[in-house]
């Protein structure tokens, strides 16, 4: 009788683990992967808006067209550049899960988290400017140094 209960508990735990794993995988595939894809395709929008004085939707279209042949390398670069932000979110989750009120509200942690977050955002913006310079040819490219100086 005890053996039967133990086997059932193990089977239940294994089933819950499988369902949890599949749900996490599904969330990753449906949310994270498309998000990275869209970031890669629209990585030059800000640069196109500023350098070419385009409207936002026109700049999105221009970035989408220009990145069509280079989506995978751009997406991988975006992931690498975003690593500080990913580490920051993981640290915040781990500290929040620990329940340590002092660690969560500490000034040092807040400064570190914000530095990592803004470093990633600034790096991604500069990456978009570099991509713009590499992939989009035209009269605005000659003035790029003046526009983004």
C-alpha cells in the first residue's frame, strides 16, 4: 500500500513537471522568440527616424526591409547585447523570491539594476545606429556622423 502511494506521488510529480516544462517552452516559443525576431527586424527604426527625418511607420517599414537578409545574426547580437538586462531580471527574480526585504529595497541593488538596464538599452540603441550605417545606403548616411554626434 505504501509503495502504491509513493509510486502515485512520483507519477503525479513527474506529470506536473512535464506540464510545467511544456508550458514554459510554449511561453518561450510564443512570446520570447517572436519578441527577439521583432527587435531584430525593427532595430534601426530610431536611427531611420532621426537620420532621415522619417515618420515612425515609414521607418519601421524601412528597417523591416533592410534587415530581411540578416535576421539571425542581428537577433543573436541583440541577445548577446541584452545579457546584462537578462542577468538583471534574473537577479531581481531571485532576490524577490528570497523574500529578503533589505536586499530588495537596498540602494546598492537599485543602482546596479538600473545601470545594467540602461547599459543594455543604450548598447542596443548604438547597435541600431551601427546597423543603419551598415545596411541602409543613401544620402542620409553621409551625414550620419553629424546627426548622431
